[in-house]
C-alpha cells in the first residue's frame, strides 16, 4: 500500500496562487504540480474559508526538510570518507 503524500502549507498556498493567475485553469495547474484537480479545488476552498487557519496539516516544512537533508549529507560524507580510508588501508596491506 502506498503512503499518503503530505504537502506543506507553503506548497499548497503557492499552488492555489498559481490558479489565480490570469489565463490558468485549476486542472492545468494541478497537472503541472502533479496533484489531482479536486485536491487543488479543496485547497482553494480551505484557503478562501479562513486565511489564518488554512492548512493546519502535518506536512513537512521546507526548513525542516532542508535540515534533514543537511544532516543526511554529513552522515553520507562521513561514510564515504571512512570507506575511502579503509580502501586505501587494505590496498596498502595487500601490496
């Protein structure tokens, strides 16, 4: 079973903002950002109903995602350096 996608409030506001540009349709914007049109219509209704309380969901904020990616990068660099050093050590030992 596939995990349900979660979108940040910022993503939702930007997608809804794109629907309000002249000459764009909700279905076209939905295709462009990779979501269904009915979902975008729902986001638009929620945003119109109450600007401050719109999108209280648990979507990952951009800053949190960026921090997680930076931490993962540090971990992967440490692993890479360790493997490089180990390969050099074993190459020296076999010679």
